[in-house]
C-alpha cells in the first residue's frame, strides 16, 4: 500500500539516485504547504481571522522556494546549496506582511525542507538548521515599511540564516574542519553557498524596475 502511494507521488531516477514529484505529488506538496502554514499561523496565537491572501501568497512563496531548491545551481558535499533565489521568496513574505507572518512562513518552509531532504546528527541540530534558520529569513519583515526595505530586509534575513548555520557548523560539524580553526572553517564554508546566492539576488534587486514591480505586487497583496 505504501509503495503504491509512493509510486503515485514520486518518480524515481534510479541511475541518478534522485526523486521527483509527479503531478499528483506536486498537488499533494502544495496541500501540505498550505496546511502547514495555516497550522503554524493558528498555533502562533493569532486571534484574527486568517487572511486568504496571506495564506495564498505565503503558500506560493514556499512552493517556489521548494521548486528552486530542487533545481540547484550547485550543491556542496557537506550540506548547503546555491539555489535560484530560494531565500528571496521567504524574505519576500516578510516584506509583504511583516515579521510575524514572515517568520511563520520561514519556519513552515524549514520543516518542509527537512521532510524533503532530512539530515540530522542530533535532535537539536535540525531545529537550528531548518525551522530556526529559515524562520530567520522572515526577519526581512523588520524593514517592510522602510525605503529599500526589500534589500535591507533580505540582508537581515539572510544574515540570520547564516548565523544559524555557522553555529551548527561550529557545534555539530567541527570534525570536517580537518584541523583548521573550526570558527573560520564554519564561517567560510557557510559563506561559500549563502553569499553567492545573496549577491546574485541583490544585483537583481538593485534594478529599479524590479523593485517597482515588487512594490506593485506588495500593493496587490495588501489590498482588501
């Protein structure tokens, strides 16, 4: 029974050792994303009615983050990868709806990312590397009402995620330092995949037309 469900939802590339969702799998993934976000928003103590637009935009952002995490530019051997703007999609929700919704979206995505590609050496490490690290991307909401807020928020969110991964590198993956200073090793290793993606994203965000387009999307997201 379990194998039949797996075959319906997942396509296996035996030679490449990869797994890809089928059309039914993508639909199931979207449903999981929506339910996960709604559950976390409800558990956060938000007594207001759930905003359909918040759920929709946040779910789409998490879906795009999942898709871009599958099609990576480069994946590093000991964890971490350069993706096509995965971090931006989570930061953007913070920019749209503020810190609280941004953090909840990031935490939901972090849990989902762990489900899709789990890697754990202790009980604490995955908490720091997944929901907490990606939840930090929601800190972009701190600058949601600021001039150039999307750029400043993105830097803050990415910086928060970077610090989380650096800490896990120092505490849990120090054996990979190979005799080098573990702090320098963790700072360097985690920067090697976070910084290139951040620079590429910032170069695009520096284009005025892109920022104007994002501002228009924000206006649409907040209407009604």
